């Protein structure tokens, strides 16, 4: 394991605390060899996995495959992962470019479809495509049944609890493969330091459909290293959702 991460985890251990990691993988639609590889890797390392599933194109095939993967939960990844932004704007499906009732209608349909398909493995959490959503939609999400939403970056105060990812393994603006390993270790160590000082968890973001071999190798090394440390635990999304609900009641 990277020595910086070991140092921070050792500090967790010295303080009698446990660092919590969680894993979100985006854009699942159907069974694929890449999805099988992710399911097998996470199951072998006892790492709970949250799949952000695109509702409109998905169906029974994915639900059937996941019946053999008890460690997986499913969330709502927009509706079609379609870009409705103007050409001069960043991509987004859940923006102010369309009437709010239309966008919310799609999200409601996605919520219902995935809840029906996946039953107990479904978590009422919205993962906006491209990690972007118009703030004006947030106050109405709870009325659709959503209990939290998940984007990328440090959590901020919002009308709905945020359970974010903080480290993205993909080099989207360069090689479109794995980011520099040293940079990834540094980011993880930095986020762990924030968690040590302020609480919270560290969310890892992956996209199984576009992983290169370097990504798979990094994930294997990360899982090996973190699961071996007594002050580190990979948790499922359900635990974080329940924790946020308790915090809101205080």
C-alpha cells in the first residue's frame, strides 16, 4: 500500500476509529464481460458495490444477473443518460434546459422501474448523469421517494442528503484510461485525512465499461491493501443512507 495511505489509516487505528470506503460504478445497463469482471473482483474482496443503473434501456437481464451478486445495490442514474444541454454548456440530463415536470417525470419513471426490477437491492438514491443536476430540482426529489443523491466532490449543504464520490480512477481528459497511480494514492490519502479530521466516508468512482487493464490492476491493489488494514472497512450504500437519515433527525 502507498505509505501515505498507511500513515493515515494507522492514525485511524491509533484513535480507535475505522475509515469507511464505498464504491460507486456508473452506467450499468445489461450484463457484459466487464460487469462480470467487476462483480467477481468485488465479491472476491468482500467489497460492497453500488451500481448506478440507467433506467430507460435496462431490463430483466441485468436484474437476473444481479440475483447472483448479493453484495450489489442499485441506484437511479438519470433516465436515458441523454445530454439536453446547449452545445456551449457542459453535458447534463437533469438541467434547466427542459421543463422541470418533464425531468421529474422521467426520474419518477426511473425510480419505479428500478425498484420493481431490483426489489430489496434497490436504494432510493439519485446519481445524476455527468454528476450534474439543476439545484432547483433538489427540493422535489424527496416527493418522488429519493432519500439522497450522489455526485462527485466534497459534500455541501443541500436540501437532500449528499453521499458523494471523491476519487475517480478514470483519466477522462487525457488517455481515457487509468489515471496516474501516484496521483490516485495521493487523492485517497488526502480524502482520508479529511475524514479523519471531519468525519464522513471516501467514495471511489468507476465506470466498468471503459476500464483498461491499468484500472483493473489498480482496483485489485487497492482492495488488497485496504481490506488488509484493521482500520479500514468497505461499506454498502444502505449503511450510509441510514446514517444520513439519523443525522437529519438530530
